[in-house]
């Protein structure tokens, strides 16, 4: 906000201002400079236009300056390289003017100049005898209002600016008194201030002047005693503050309407002098409760040590940017924000302008993600163990899964119930209880559904059922069931197969009350889907051992599709459910045969199916089982679990007839894929984890061995990354890590692997190389790209990287050994602080 105000002031300044970039030749000597920016006064002063000079060099714009005695390029070049400031006067022949030039630079290759036309001053020095004329010329050309009067305050001279700004003619002004120039309501005050100024008790008068049309002109007036034509007189110069007031009004509007929390604090008192609407609305205060108070009066800052550090930084450096802090609202809610502040000097007083961006939602999202990551690992472990469990191990494994879920969620009981809609009851099938909790499975058999309408309705709609406080339930059947179990909080999620409600899985707490999060609900639903898939698989496998008639009846409850194949003739029979899995009506597929299935099965999966059939027909397997993709009517693919068995053979042992089922396992496959991806990829950057990287390294080494080639292992560590987190916060660190991942991927080939192995360490696998040239080129590219600054919230962040490289099989054959050697090479570079790469010799 302060920079914008300063930029506007420079643009409107009467001083000619320009900003330049020095240009160096191949020997790093200054050879020219480019015009980057200039204000209106500069264009007006030089007669040049913005289109003529901006983006152009001095030689392009004014080649004649290169031949002048005063070497402008050399002078400014030394200043831009070494830094500092210089003031000098020089006559410019192209403009026929004398200029006083103030040049300054921070030594970064850029420099700024302020040109002041001192031609008139030079002429005054040369024409000292015409002093009064020069004064008159000066007064008549300046933009400020000049008024000269006698000791009694009667005006006898005004400059053209006075007539222009106030609307009076010179004759009208010459009949007025100094005090007549102020609005009537200010004249008594004006008289007091002018007396103080003449007595040197005041330096200026802030009262406005009054125009002829009675409107007010904001000015700052300075007066002093002097002589005019040898007579004692009073000089008065009033600076027009209209632009400054307009800028202040813009600042106030931006301040008040800014969505970020903003405050102005008086220093060193540290009391609030102003706060904006967002500050009051977010923190819940009224303005009168804040203004004149100190932050500690409001108990605003949560971390006192952090506040002490911030104040120390502000006092010593004058500013602080994007510092993470916690603040307390009036209602004691804790918010997290990025805090920036800057010291401002105004009219002899010091203020701190502070801005805070509320990032509470982002911080909660980060915490949510960490919790989600923990829970997903738990479910991944459960899914990998239990999805394909043997039938005789199902009961033991389900009980173990309930135990793991219960311990992870901190529950007291976890259980599975089924629904018997024919008898309108529900029964407890499995139950896990925490230590010291009384089991309820025996007491909860054939519980009537009567009076559980809300509970059942939620499940039928696919929604979870919450009971946050069982004691607060209205009197009824549900409360009668829960009360004897001492339940405080409860959650249940329905087990759904398409539109069929099979039962529900639930948790309850008897020791404490629990507040659920969306993450827990989502993860509970995933667990429920795993249980559904297990249940469906059990039912499908059980049904295969029965006769076709009994199989058909059982399939109505399992949602599996039935097929019957006469192998030698190719005839086939499919039921309606089989067609529905692919989104069809059975009538749309008629006439049906085995070719109907062959046309719908994914071509790649047909090879898997043929292999499984061959093994079953030869007696190697007791039954046929394979997972396949089936073409859906909408153009996509549906995963099905195909199971079957030959039910009739001829006397020569050839298969004649085979029956089986297809079960839609698409949801399970999606869950498996999600779990597989999360297990092998970094949650922040999306890069492969070390486990996946090692698998790819093993494949790369095997291929290199077959083809007589090599594999390169790059161990990369970021330089200066800790400073990013310390200076800008962990959010900035996460941003940089994601950008680093993108730059790494853009530096390597598609066949190479970039992985994150932890913190700011990465491993790159470069396969199928014949020599070290491509490895060196990739390393140089990575170093170059990482050294390019990152831009975060307008801040430039610079880091580097160190790279260690080992080669298979030159430096070893074991992957762990190659990674270790690359790591050691990296640390040798890191200790030398070269930001380079090193190869194991």
C-alpha cells in the first residue's frame, strides 16, 4: 500500500524522475543504458515522449550524448555497479539547459536519476543585478501560490498560480488581506498561527485557502519576513495539497474496503489508531472497542514469544513480511494468519501499517490432509490383507480388521450388522470391543426395526447415521437400545451393493463424546466398501458349488450375473443381471453366443482368460477365476470378477459345459488403484516414493545388463531450503517443493524417474545410457533450473542444489549401495559449497 502511494507521488512530482538499467559489453564494461521508467515531469522537462524512450537505450534515443565531454555512460555505469549516490550539475547541449542531477543505485545494475532544471538558477547567479526580476520570474513560474504583503498583512503581489488556483484576478487579490484568503471560520485560528510563524514558534500553517467560489483548497502555507524593493514585507508560499489529499482518500478507501485485516498502530505507544472493516468483522469487535487500545488489552496475540520477536524485527528493520502468527478473536476462536507490517513516518509521527491474511482454512486443510494420510495407510493395509482373503479365514480376518479400525479411530466398539428386511430385524454379526468395554453382540440379535425409522431411512438413502449425544435422544426404541450399552456417541455407515442395503458397520464411544470430521466419514465409507466386496465375493464363491437352479436364486441376493457356456458348440446363456453389469438389456444383446462375451471383453484380458481356462480344462485348477474388463454401453470399461467350473465332461476328458458368474468389482478396483497410487507416490509433489523408485531402478539395471548399457543414480539435496521455511513459512516451502518437482521432471527424459525420498532430498534414475555425457547434461540442466528464482506471493526465493552421481555397474550392482555412493558424492559437493555435481570415480 505504501509503495503504491509512493509510486503515485513520484508520478505526480514536479521533479523529473527516471529509472534505468545499465548495459554491459562482453567484457562487463558499461556500454549503454536502457530507460525502464520515467514520470510525467521527465517527459515534460526533456520534451521526449514515453513511446520514444521507454525500452530504448541512450544511444538509440540521443546518440549525440555519447560524444559529449561528460561521459554519461561511464559515470552511471560505475554507480550502477558499485552503488551509492551522487549529485552534480551539468549543461546538456541537446536541451540547452542546466540540470542538477541526483543519481543513486543499490549496486544491482539499475540506477535512478532525478533531474531538476536549474537553468534559471544559473541565470540568476549570472544576473545578480536583476535579482528582483529573477524572483518575480521564479514566483510566476512555480506551481505553488505566492503571496507578498506588507507588515500589516495587506497583499500587494500574487503570482499567476494564485489567480489560477483561487479564481481571483490579480487586481482583486491585491486589494485583500492575508486573512481574507482563508475561510471565515478559520480566520481567528489563522491569525494566531501566522503570529506564531512570524515569532518562529511554528514552521507552517495547515489551514485551507478559500477560492472565489467559496470552496476550500487544501494547502500547507509557510511564511517569513523579508524585503521587496527595499521595503520590509511578508512572503507566503502555499503548496497545493489537492493531489496528496486525493491520494490519501484513495488510500483510505483501499484501507477500508480491503478484504485483508488491516490496522494502523501508533509507535512507540503501540495503540490502535485505525482498523478496517475486515479487521472488525473477522475478529468480532466494534471500532470503539479497538481504537486507543493496545493489542495486549484485547489479548489479541496467542504466542507472546512470537509477538516479541515480530516487534523486535519491526523496530530494528522497519518491516516484516508474511510471518505466520496466531491471533484470538473476541469470541476466543484462534485464527492463523500471514502477518506483514511496515513502519511509516507521517507529520513527525511514527506508525506501523499491518496487514494480515487469514489462512486458518488452509492450516486446517493441511492438518486434515495429514490425518487423512494416516488413515489411508491404515485402510490400505486392511485392503491389501483382506480383499482376497480365503473363505476359511474370513471371520478371523474381519475381526482383526475391526480391531485395527477401532484402535485407529479411538473407538470403544466396532461392529457389523446385517439387515433382515423379510423379518424386519437387524443382528450383530461381528464385534470388537476395547479393553474394559462390555461386549453386546449376544444382546443384539434379531433387534426389531420398529421405531428405528430415522435410522433406517438414512441408511436406505446411503447416508451415515450420527448420534452425537445418545442421552439427548427423544424417548423411543432407539434410546431404549442404546441406553443399556452406555453409549455416548455413535456413527454407522450402510453397507451398499448398488441399490441393495446389506447392513451397516458402526463405531461407538462410551467413555467420551466425539466430534466427527469429513475425513473420518470418507474413510469409514471406504472400509464399508471393502466389507461389501468381501461379502459379495463370499456369496459368489459359495454359489458356484450349488446347482444351477439354486445358483440362480442365490444370485438374486449377490448381484452377480450368471453365464452358461456349451463349450464345443459355442452356445451360451446369460441372465439379465449379466447384461445389466454392462449397462444393457438382455434383449439388446440377442442373439447371444460365446462371441457376445468375446466382443465385450477387453482384448488384452482375453489372453488372461484363455490362459485361466486352459489351466482349468487341463485340471491344474479346481475352478476358473479371473478379473476382466467388460465393455460398458456408455463406452467405458467395467471390471468383473469371472468365476466358473466345468460341470460336464465327455468320456475323453474334454469339457462340454461350463457355468459361472460375473460380479461387478469396479468399485473395489478403484479403491485398490487409489490405495496403490497413494502407497507409491508422494502426497505433496506427486513424485514416486523411494519404494517405487527402487522398483524402477531394478528394472533399469536389468535392462542395462541385457543391452550392455549403464544406469545413472542421481542423489539431489536442495541448498538453502531450510531458510525458505524459516523466512516465509512452511506453505512457501511446500510451494517450492512442488515447483522443484516440475523443474526436475522437465529436465529429464520421459523414460527417466524422478522421486522424492524425504524432506528436500530427491533421487533421479537415468536409464539406458552408453556414456556419461547425457548424465552430465541433465545434471547441469537441473542445477540451472533450480538456481532460477521462485516467485511466491510477490517474493523472490533463491535456492540451489547439490548432486551426487553413481553409475551401474561401474560403481556397484546393488541398488542400496549405488544410492549410498551417490549420497556420499552429493555431500562432498555440499561441503565444498559449489552448488555443482560430483561423479563417483
